[in-house]
């Protein structure tokens, strides 16, 4: 009977951890996806040609780049950086706060203006190239992304993978919303609503950065 109770508590704890990890991946991923940049611009441009399907296609190209990064972290970076876990947590927390402040400032003037003449014709390739060429993408992964994935890996590969699934859910969901909005003449996503969403994402980043710093290493994996 006691063993059954322990097993039930362990299962409940695992489910709670998975749910929390997915939620963190989803919300933090959304803050990165919403931010103005070349990948968002590629989605807008591709949507003018391919309609609502352009968003998921661009997101797929973007996700392919992140799969490579995730595998690099899993295969070696996590082990090599384990002794610097506290420094990584500190860097990740400060980066979250910094990105949050910048996002809130950007939200006052941000737009999803198109630059169609410079767009790539293949949305999959556009998602890959705009991610690889975006300094924000690499800074995000060298600070926030790597810190959260490494925290997840401390609880196991599955937990780290759940974080990535949440992250990609945000990417696919947001870019689908953008492409659907463009196809319908932006009736779904007005400039004012876009700025509000961006501002809320900035506030979340700052608050989560403070929480991350206060909690120390293992925010994603805690409770396992």
C-alpha cells in the first residue's frame, strides 16, 4: 500500500514537472517568436504569397536550426558546461531580464511591416536562413535557451525534450497566427494588439528572469 502511494506521488510529481516544463517552454518560446526580426518578417512576406500555410513552413525551417542546437547541447555542451551551471543560471537570468526590458521598449514602436522585395521564395529555407543570420537568435540560445535546456537535462532527456516541444508549439502557433492574419488582411492581429502582446511578453521575461535568478540552477528540472 505504501509503495502504491509512493508510486502515485512520483507520478503526480512527474506530470506536474512535465506540465511546468512545457508551460515554461511555451511562454519563453513565445517571447522570442513575437519579437520583431527577420524570421517574423519572412513569415509576413511568405504569407502574402502562400497564405496561412506559410507560417508553419517558416516555423519548421526555424525549428530545424534549433534541433541542431539542441542536439549539440545534449551531446556535449551540457557535460562540458556542468561545472559552470551556476554561472549559466546567472547569465540566463540576467539575459531574460535584459531581453524583457528591450522587448517592452520595442513594443511601443514595433510593427510587422513587409519588405517583400527582399524575401526568400521558399518559406522553409527562409525560416532556416533568417534564424541563422539573426544575432538575436544566437544570443538567445547562448544565454537563455542553453541555460533552460541544461536545467531540463538535469532532470533527464525527456524533460529537456518537453521544454523544446513547448518552445516549438509557441513558434508554430505564433507564426500560424501571423500568416492567418496576413491572409485575412490583418483583421486577426492589428498593430495595437501586436504591441500589447509584445509588451506582455517583455513583462513576463523580466518577471521570469527574477524568478530564475532567485531559484538558482534547475528551474525547469525542479521537483523531479
